[in-house]
C-alpha cells in the first residue's frame, strides 16, 4: 500500500505540472501533502516535515547555488568562460568538444560534490555550445553523465565513502573497482548516449548565458581564466589533504579546513573573480560587478524554490516510514546479495529520492547479510552506489537541477535524465556481477 500511495503521489505531481500547468514548487508541496495524508501522518506533522525538508535541502544547497551562480556569471560576463571555450574548441576541434567537456566533467566530478561541479561547469558548457555552434545536449549529456557517474561510483564522494564506512570496505579497492566501471560508463552514457538526442533542439536559457561580444585582447589569458575557474577546487583539495595530514588541534588545520569547506571555497573564489575579471585593469567597476551579482541571484530564485520543494517531497516520504516498510518487505528474499542490495537501494531511491538516505539505509540492511554470505564489501558498495542513481525521481534535486539548467520540459526530463540514470544503474549492477565472477 505505501508504494501505491507513493506512485499516486508522483502521478499527481506530473498531472499538476503537465496537465494543469501548475508551478513546479506548488505542485511539489501539494504532492507532499497528498502522500503524507494518505500515509496516515498528522496534518501538522506533514507541515513540519515539509519545512524540515525544504530547510534542510536549501540550508546547504542555497549557499552553493547562490555563490556558484555569482561565480559562473562573473566568469561568463568577464569573458573567462569564452576564453576557456575557444581554447577547448581549438585544442579538441569543434567536432570533439563533447569529449573535452566529458573529460573536464569527469576530472572535476571525482573531487567535487555533484552540486558544486554542476555549478562550476554549467557556464562553460553553455559558452562552448554557443562558440562551437553545437546543440546544448551534445555537451549537456556528457557533462551530466560524467559528474553523476563519479558521484555514485567513486570515493571520496559522500555516497561511496559512507557505504564503505558502514560495510568496512577498503576505500582503495572501491576506487579501483569503481574506476573499472566508471570510465567505460562515462564514454557510453556521455558522448555516445547523446547521439540518441541529436534531434532535440534545446535552447540555452537566455538569462543564464552571456551574449556579450568580447575583445579577446582585454580578456584574461586561458591559464588565468582556468586557474580562477579551478580556484574553489584547489581550496577544497587543500582542505581534504589537510584533514589527512595535520592534527585537528592545530591552528593551521582549522584554518585550511575552513578555507577548504565548499561554501567558503566558493566565497573566496567569487572575490578572486571580482578582481581578475573586474577590478584588475579596471575591466569592470564595483557597481557593474554588483549588477551582475544581482542578475545572477534573481535568475536563481525560481530554481532554488523548486529544489527546496523537491527536498520537502523527499522528507515527507521519508518521515512517513517508507524506508522501513521497504526494508521489511525485502528482508526475506533469497537471491544474490549484490542483486538484493541493488533492488533494495533502487526501491528506496524511488521512494525517498535522496541518494544519501538510499545508500545509508541499504548499507544498514545489508550489513548482516554481507557478513553471512561472505560477499565482497567493495562490490557491495558499488552495487548500492549504482542503484542510488536510478530513476532520478522528482523527489531528488538532480531531477530539478537538470530540468532547469538544461531547459527541459518535464516530459523531456523523464525521457532523457530518468532513462539515462536508470540505464546507468542497470549497467552498474551488470558490471558488479561481472566483477564478482573474478573477485567473489
């Protein structure tokens, strides 16, 4: 019964948006109330759950989205994205820019949280598409595939790292096995998969791309532009290295881990961009920079609320006890532990949306089964991690991020993103089963 209620809630969400043309944020809130009521939650508990989910999601993401939007807009309006785009086109050729974007997304995706990598790269994706005169999805799909694949397969991302901790898996082996699956997957679901959508003529959102013509003599060099663009990555890496090398009590540790926090790294990067693309050589005045900031933040308003609505929907589903129901429902199934883990994770993912909740819940369920069967904990991590990307349900922020930034309709998002992520999850399971014949 709970799964039927969830299915009806998702159908209601799509009907409100597609048939009644209701705003996505309002539709998410209404669907959250529907699921909560039919799951037997108290009305006021539903309200608190919505507030908790919206606040919990935006408490972290709003800062990253806001600072990422400002950072990307400054680099774009200052000509940095244009400079990087032209250089990539020159290096790889117009016919292979999708491979350039795929490679850049994979490298950054390994070391950055999904949302941070998304916000850093999307302005460059837009600009390369404009400069190379290629369709947005030719670059958007490889970009999305690479950042998402690294997120579900490779440490130090939170999902694989968290599961490894619960299952006591060797992180080095998880990374090694993960790379065996991730590299072919990136090629398959990136540049090759984009060919299925070559006839989709998606326009870049007007408010998210600069149409300014640049005198390249006045624009910072490629190396300066790429260094500024990568500056938050550098700060985050410094923080990560510090965590493993210095004692927690030292002042240097506290300072560098503070700088390496994703929010602070982006904040510092914004001010570096202000100087390099604005104040240096008087390229732009303070008032001009602040106007760009204003434009960037205004353009993010609707997106932030939609993502928050997705968080509210997820929280109501979670608080209604859906994950516990699924755990009990699947506890007596007698199949391969890798397949069982994948199925449990895929069902929880569809039910609650959150990849983090999915992997932690599934890892807890599978821990005693892992001990009893003697299965490889490293392969179990990958089985759970691959299922955590399945479906891309509307209760997950990835659905709304992709819809808004790639300028897709709800139907297009389902046909492209949900299909890609589900096929990727199935690929992950097949890869784990293949590896298990050699590893155990």
